[in-house]
C-alpha cells in the first residue's frame, strides 16, 4: 500500500502541474505509523497508544478497545474551508451495525476531548457499512460498501465554505466526481471550532487497524482524480453499456456490484472473448493485445480483469459505448455500483463511474418486472408465504413478495402489495379485470413515509426505507398513519421493533420477559423516544406479577441503559397494592391511599395515555389516564392532571425490574405508539382448544368486522396444516420412509425438486385433521378464489410455523358474535406452547388479534392478547416522527 501511495503521489503531482492545479496545497497532517512519534503535524511529545507493526491497533494486546489519541501541533480548523482525510482502515472483526470503529475529531485535546464533531469509518448505525457520522441527527452518510476484514482506503471530504456544509466519502475509489456517498447539512453542521485532537478507536469486541494517514486541503493530496465515465442501464430492457466522454486509457478491469443481487450473469456480455485480444476470441475493440478473464459472475458481483499485466497494458473506454449485455434484472432496486480498474504504472487504481438509469422506473409491486402489476405478480406474491427468509438475496425475497425488505413474508407485505396494485391500476381495477364487484377497501399505507423522507436531509438509507420511498412514489400521497415507536411480543431475545441494534433483554423465556430469570433488564431504543412530540401518547402491555407487597414494573430513563433521570414508572409502584403509575413528580396514580385494582397473580392489560398540553403557555397541564383491563377510551380506570410533567427529554432506555424478595413479574405484548386505535380497538379472537386442537375465529364484539386476510404464526411449530410438504407416504411425518418413496418414484412420479422439498422439511409433522381454511370450506360470504385474487386463497406454503390466507379484491364480514371454525389447526396438545400470533387485515389496515387458550394441562383458560408488531408502521416510525409533528405547537422542555 505504501509503494502504491508514493507512486500515486508522484503521478498526481505531475498531473497537478499539467492541469494547472495549485501545487502549493497544504498537507496538514500525515503519518505512516512507523513509530509512536512518527508523522508530521503532531504536538511534540504526544505519542500514539496501541502501535503494532506499523499500524495503530485498537486491540494491540488483547485488551479491548484501546483509545489512541494524538493532539495536533496546531489546532486544525476545518470550520471554513475544504478538508480531506485519507486512511487505510482494516476491521479485523467486522461489526454488525451495533459496533463501531474509526477516526473521531474533537475540539478539545487528549485527556479532555471536548466536543466530537466528526466521525469517519464504521459509524454504527442501522447498517454495517463504511460511512461518515457528521454528529447531527440524520447525518450518517452510508457508502453502501459493507465492512469486511480486508484493508480499504477511505477518503472523506468536508466542505464548510458555504452556509450549507457538504460531506463526501470514497471507499477504494479515487474518482473525485463520483463519491461513494455524500450529504448536505442545511445551515451548517457542528464543525464551528478547531479540532485539538484525533482519536483512533473501536467498540468492543472489534479490532481496528489504521495506517497511511493524510489530512490535507487539496483533493490531489489524498489521491483523488477526475474521471468522466458512465455506466448506463436501460430500465426497459436491462441493457447496460459503459462509455467515457473523454477517452480513458489503461483499463485493466472492472467490477459491478449490487447489494440486492440485481445481475443476470447468463446475459452478461464480457470483454473476455468478445472485446479483448483476437487470440482470446475477442474482436480487439476494447483491448487489442491482452486476454481478459472473468473473476466473479454472481447476482451480486460481476468482475473481469486482464489475465496478465505489465505496466502500460490495458484497454480503452471511449465515447462509443461498450455493450455489456442485458445484465440488469428489472426491479425497483437501483443500487448498482460500477468501478473501473486503471493501470497506474503497474499498480491498480480503482475509480467509480456514474451510474445512470434510463426509462420509467419499475413500479413497486411489479414483482416480475414486466411493467404491470397483475395476476402473474399475485401468483408470485403467494409463492413466498412460508419461504422468504434471510437466506435469500433482497431481490429474490422481493420477487416472492417481501415488499418491505425485512426478509419476511407477512400481512404487512400483503397490505403493501394490495396498495401497490390499486395505486398503479386504480381502485377496484383488479376486480374489474376479473369482471367482479370491486371491494378494495385499501389505504396507501406508505405515503407518509415518502413525504417524511423528502422533508429530511438526503442520505442513503436501508433497503427497507428505500422500499417505502419507491412504493409511495408509485402510489401517490396518503393520509398520515399511526406511529409505533417500539413494540415487542417477546417471542425471542432481540424480537420487536424500535430497539437499538444488537440490544436484547436477557430475560425472555416462553414468549414473555420474566424478571425472575433476570431481575433488572434494560433495553435501549433505536432512537431517543420523545413522547411530548405527539398530541397523545400511549404505552400498553400485559403484566402478571407473583406478589403485590413491594414494587415492579416498567421504568423509562433519559439516558442509555438506565442512566439519566427516570421520568415514568408503570406497573406496581409499591406505594399501594394496586396497579398504577409513579409520575416521578411526587405524585402517583391512583393517589397513595386511593382505591385501585388490587394486585393479584392474574395477567392484566395496562394502558397509559398522556395527553400533552401543547398550547405553548407554561405551566403545562398534562393529563395522565390509566386503564386496567378495559378498552373504552372514554372511561379510564384512573386519571389525573399534573403541571409540568417531568418528561422533558427523550427516553433512551426502558428497564423491567421488581423489588425482588419474592415479587417478580412477566411482561408481554408491549406497544408504544401515538395511535389510540392500536391499543383500544375491538379485535377478532382465536379460541384454541388444546384438548381437541380446534381453532375458532371469533368476533366477541357488538360490531361486524370486515376481513381480507389473516395469518396465524407459531415460532414453536404448533400449527397443523395437514400433511407437511415432503410427506410422500401420507403418514403425517417427513422422515426416512418418505425418502424411500421418493427414490423409488424418481424419474416417474418425483423429480430432484421433490427431494429438495423433502430435505428442507425433514422432521416436520402433521396431525389427524388439519387447518380448514375459508378457501376449503366455501362458507357463505367467504367466496373461494380461483387463483386470480377474486376470493379466499391460501398462501403457497402452509406449515407448522405459519398459516396465511388472503382475499385480494374484496372483504368478507365476520358478524357480531360470530364463531367460525378453522379446523384442527393446533397440534400442541394440552401441554403445547401457547405462542400463537394472530394478525388480520380489515378495512385496508393491519389489525391486532388476540388468542384465548382453553383445556390446557392445568385446566385454566388463559387469554393472551397477541403481539402488536405492525412491522410496516414500525419501519416508517423513525422517518416520519418529526415530519408528522412539524406543524404542531410544541413546547421547549
């Protein structure tokens, strides 16, 4: 790396003179880390910590996270100018999005770091990619290059010369005109004073290595050059071409990458054997005298290079486009990155190219990319039920109906597909095509997400957020939707939405969080939760305690992992033996000594509403209302108005803890939201008879409830879909006997694909009787579909973990008080896990169902309202929160 850098410097100095660049540009700081006191621009006597073999290590001797600081000789002022930073960076153990490592710049000096105003490397966010953290909200710029264990050259540029500040990052790319990522902080960022020190560090358990540092005021001093090359992709055909307005010499290879897996390598036209030396089968149009060879040919990466190289070799890219074939798979994913490898005196020089997409974008929901959303896409969508998982590429998952990019296939995806179809074709258009009566009842769920994203500073986002944007651009605007700030059904450690990446409770067992397993469990929110930005704010959860003589419940803190002020407590506050809250202002609800719902050992649903006084005039009269086992929003169990609630800063963490000493509690089905309907709305219920396995859909309310889809899930595999896939002998088990049947019928009855089904489902079991779907029963008002979406149709792969059914073009009505049997759909028996999750879609919205078990081993009936996950709403919560409230009066706290 050092040799290449020296050669490149020489080339760039000569180029600067020829092109008229100012060679007097200043290198402010540099270091090759040859010793603890090496380099220039550092304070005399100030040395590196953790230096190992010519590089600074954040873990030099096995000690975790060594913080290596070094002060600048003169404070480095990046507050009104151009500053470039280059480093060779290696992360020996890549982070997962929950870890970080890189260069941090502080206004203070070592020992008293002061404010950190810039971070560069692996910034710890919702991704594990190289990037910049500009140290203001929503200013993390994602390069889209994943952190791995290889050494990479990272270059950052900061332009603070104007009112707005611009940040750019390059990863293994020296093309100044095509950064890997960039962003603008409108009105300027936090860099308003000189830096006194720089820190090289990582979070435990990562080991980071840093080498070849340069901080300068000129792009040429860090190796950047200007290359005018373009990769053009035709959205209509997938045809891809490479060209350069100015002829580009010395091309020795190129790489095309797509995180989504958007390439079709079988239609790729390579330079090798097509445009290289005639001796290798080419026509010599790109490289007349060198043979090329393909080094990678996958859906995520296409690469080829010259077979053998000496300095001066290479091909030419000019104004005449090089046809690379129809290699792009048509979809909403537009994440292709093109990198050319140029000869730099015998060393490779990577430069990124502009990627331009031509033609109309592919609509979200057009799963096969044929320009329409129709029955073919509906068939593809159904095929993903029970199949989509993290083993697929993002594009593969999308092709099978993963509309929100979470590598799952559920009713959130179904809702997005319905909305996408109606958005592109018009309300009722699918049913009209089928000559049926349209009953769409659809909402454009993702409209608010796109509006919020457009209001925020531009930055690269995760695949899931990009999907929200793409869908909304196709569908148009929509009314605001509820925000789920955080939720958890405690189905497993790390479950739920809205939590900090990698953070877990540590006490989740049997589908609940149990303080008897670990008393005092904390979890941080992904983003500080600011309830006072909502007009009304709700917290709801199921709570069951072992005693009522002390205290236990949920506590919300301003700091991470329980630090900072505690400003709310819900559960059994301990001042009395009743369910209630401690409002952390010297007041409780109900008041100390007041009568409330007594603490017992049963499970109870607790709901809190805070109605904020947002008239902008102090004192603020904030109303707290509390419900115990009731869902009438007009009749809280207790309520009180207090002045100036202590909740004046965002919550960063939540604690589940009791006093111990015999009092412990369990928590389930937690939701934190701004929408009353998500905590009070009437809901359908599943009655599960554990003795017989029969599952009954019930409407226990006094109102009819419309239904267009439902899903029943069981992480423990308690569902009975009948004979499992791969059960070739009909004994309701997938085992070695089915292999024998397959082997004997291979070539006549069975194929290799049938073996794959048997292998994937080995060990699955069914039971006598099975799930009886609406499609099976042909009930009045529940029409059977014919595969086109005109009635009830099952998902393609029902199994022990999930049953799913849809009515694409209409809704059926479950009348008040009605009960509809779904057959013997539970196979757990009297002692089976009670972990069913029930969700359904009604009126175009995802709803929350409940599950009631009877005839368990202990002979009791246990109602268990299920998880309020609403995955789509949770995924857009972060990006819509402030935008939704931007026009609301708010106070300063």
